[in-house]
C-alpha cells in the first residue's frame, strides 16, 4: 500500500474522533504511559492531519513533532475497536 493511501485511510479513521475535542477534554498530554500501538496510531493520525499531506516527508515530520497531541484520539479509536 502506498504511503499516500495509508495516510488518507488513517485520516478517515481520525475523523471518527475529532482530535481537537479530545485534546480539549484532556488538557495534559498523557504520553508517558502510551503503548507502542497507541504511539504508532497517534503518529498516523497526526500525519493525516498534517497541513501538507501531499508531501509524505512533511507529513512524517509533522507526525514526529505532534504525535503526543493525538494520543487521546488514538486511545479512543483503539478502545472503540476492542
């Protein structure tokens, strides 16, 4: 699967849970106890919400910088799947 398609699918999954609402509900970032799966999924959601998703390199840099903001959204999606 190509990177752009993966990012697009992740973005669609990220729309299920609005990251801004999740971040507003939890003012502090809970990255200390994030599991590997939560971190990876948070990075994928962050990459999908990057300002320029057409460039995979920029989306990856955005994800590396902003993934802690999306941990709550990733937990909500993972929790909904269980």
